[in-house]
């Protein structure tokens, strides 16, 4: 029974092999074309303690050659250029872009990469705690003033490239509208953007409490100024 099954499978395998060879022959004998594609630059395998801070080019030009049918069917996600590596230290680097760094399907050859270099600037990834500052907008109702404003939580943790995190002195809330308010109130808000590459580690809304009251009377023994 085993030999019978083997002989039965052998026919199927030989047919599959023949079809594969036929397809390979068609592709190998097909006319080759050259085209230029604009592809993104991908950064991989950096140390988890480092982050890229220099803006990369929106794309690089790859001059490729391959069978017409394969090139015509290329999906945008099938081609790319990979740079980086776990051995790159902190600082500025000029990385050579080589044809062998390109990610292309089998049978496609990369002839040229333009530009042939890319600038990477790597900084330490740091965390920092900053105070939350309520941002108030408008004016309370007539005859009333703001007596105070506080946020809860009063501090949040942020993370990002060292140079950008150091520039964040505080985390401002989204504007809290005071228009027409005549009494204390509390509202939940988010935070304003902290920076292009700075992210918030503490999730959840910020609650801002605003104290509204009437102006304090002038001190006794002093006449109010009339204008």
C-alpha cells in the first residue's frame, strides 16, 4: 500500500515540478524592463534606548530591472529600503544606501539608489515628569473673577528624545472656556501636543477645577479709586 501511495503522489509531484519549471522558463525568457520607483526608508533594529530625531527623506529612488509581468505587478509594500542596525551608537551618522539594502521580490535587480546616503541622528530615549498647567480661555460672567485653577493629576510622565523632552517645561491642558461662568466648576480635558516625538506615558483625562468668585472688597481705611 505504501508503494502504491508513493507512485500516486509521484505523478502529482512531477506535474507540479513541470509546471514550476514551465513558469520559471516563461519568466526567465520574458522581456526585462527598467523602472524607477520612489520607496520609503525603513529604520530597523535600533537599540530600544535610542530614537531617530532627524527627518528622513520622504522617499528614495530605486532604479530596478526585472521581468515585465513581475515589475508591473509590484505592490507598494513589496519594495523598500532598510537601514539601521543594533550596533549604531548615539550621535550623527551618514548611512550609505546600497542596492543590497533594498527589499525587492525575487527576480528583481536593484541597479541604483538615489540619494546614496541618508543622515541619521540618534538620541537617548528619556522619561521625565512635568507639571500640568491649566490653560484658561475667555472671561467669567460680569462681576466675577477667577480665584484659582488646579489640575488633577498635577503631574504627568512623558517620554521622547532627550533634546525634545528637555524643552518641555510643563504640559498645558486644552483650553478651558470661562465665558459666562459665575461659580466654581470642574471639567475633564486633554493635553496640548507636547512635541513632534514626545509622547504621554500617563493615560486618562485631566480634571481641571476652576474657582470663580466676586472681587475682594477694597481694604478698610482706603478709599476706592474712582475713574
